[in-house]
C-alpha cells in the first residue's frame, strides 16, 4: 500500500528535488537558519515593508487594532464580509480607475477561481507558456479549451487567435506582467492591441509587480499606461504589500458574476478584519515608496551586470534576478556556497523550471542596505571559483 509513496519520495531525492520545511527565524532582512545569520535574498518582501517599524507605528496610531478581530470566522457570503473589505475594494477601484474590485484570501484562490468561473466549453483561454502554477491549476479546473503561446511571443499568440477566434464565443488572453522565474516583463501595450484586434478579454497577473512597478506602485499596467484596456488586473498583497490576500479589479458586471459563481471565493473563510485594514493602510501609502522602487531597479541592474561580468547567464529586467546554474546539482552546490558566506538564496530546480536551467533566484529587498549588497557583489566577483 505504501510502496508507491516511498518510491516516489526516493525518486524525488535522487533527482535532487527533495523539499523540506525549514526551521527559520527572521530578524528584519536577516534570516537565521541552522545556526547561520544570512541576508535574506529569497523573500517576496520586495519593499522591505514587513520590517518597516515606522509604518506599523503609523498604522497603530490611525487604527484601533484592539477593536479588530483576528479572524472573520466565516466565508464572505455568510457573515465574514466585514466593513474593511468594502473600504479596501472601493480604494482599489479608485486607485486603478476601474468600476469595481474584489478581494480574495490569496493569489492562489484568485487564480484557481476566476477563469473557471468566467469560462465555459464555448470559450478559449490562450495563456503564456510560463504563467504561474496557480494559473495553470485554474486552467485545468476550467471547462474552456486551452492553448499556450510561446513565452512573450506575440506573433505566435496572433497565429493561434487567427486560427481559432471564430470558433469560440469568448477568448481570454492570460499572462503575468513580471514573470517569477526569469524576472522578465511582458509588453502589455501590445497585448492590449491584440485583445482589441481579436475582440478578446485580457487577464494580467501582476503578483510580482504591484508595489514594485509604476509611479504609485500599481504595477506594470500603470508603468505602461494601459490600465484602462486590461479587463482583469489581478494582484497579491502577500509580496510587496507585506500582508496577505489578493484582488482583481474589473467591471461591476464581472465582480457580481464572480461573487455568485467563483468557488474559491464562496467556499473559503474570509480574511481577518485586522489584516484587511492593514492592507488598506499600506495601499494608501504606496505612492510614498517611489524611492524604494527606484532602489530595487538600481540594485537589480547592478546585480545582472556583476553576473554577466563573471560570464554567468542571467535574464529579465526586474527585481527578480535569476543566476542560471544548469543542473539541479550545480544549483544546490552554488546555493550552499552562498549560504556558507552569508547569503540565503535558494535554488529553483526542474520541474519548476526546464531541465538544465536550474537557477539561483535572487529576490531583492529594498530594505537591505547598499553596503550589504556590495558584499554580495564582491563575493560574486571575487569569492566564487
């Protein structure tokens, strides 16, 4: 009975893909693991807001935290839809100049639920080849037909739509803005042109862009000035916002439709009021963190320059900087070497990325001082043989 589970784990270990939960302690942008203190370069806390004491102080001054429950103890459609949801969703709609917004318990809940709710067998979803696992799970749950276009290959996308558009009632083009493995940024303006050309809907996951890109931190849609033309902008609060939850901004019609049909919204417990209040507070402070966004861009550019200087392959043009290592084993060895020298940067391996494209994924944090980044650059240039 148990043999197949034992054998599967053995296969995972032999392939260098065995995962474990670490016993980790955090101290600001430092992390403690197995007796070592290291710079945390594997966090999604891109702006460093989770360790920004003044921000928390301001929140407590403005908000009677003791009066806010730490659990909603119900789904939103029962008794869990507290007033802070309404306030946050109104603010999101205003920020994005959209008709409506809807908040979810997590980005995973958003991505596995929105497209299955919106689509039927009469529809087609065309997704970028490298969209996140949560979107892929949503595609699998959908009854719609599915096609994948080569990563950021707009001509391939067009060819799929030319061949298929007339066969379907609705077509949904699905992409991320900043891709989480390569750190590259898609051309949203061109996607908006394509969706108009083929009378399609455009769904953009801004999980790794909200807070980080755009003058006010609203993501690549703001940066590329195409918010108005995107039908569904999905974002998360669990990364640059240093909170939890996710959202979609869309039309009022689609908000009401999702409330009535999206299983991952209907059948899960709502976020705690204290959490939603904190998220709303951070959202309304996002324009103040422009300098942090500039710093992330500067540090990322310098890190890519250092990697290329050493002859190593890197990709992208965002705050996510991959260091391509090749095999799973090489990525583990390099991660261990980095750990031994005070840098917590974990490997990402096949099957999460293609074979022989295992990598160290540096997720940069604006709270880390420049001098600490200089230590990383010096080690990459002079300390690795």
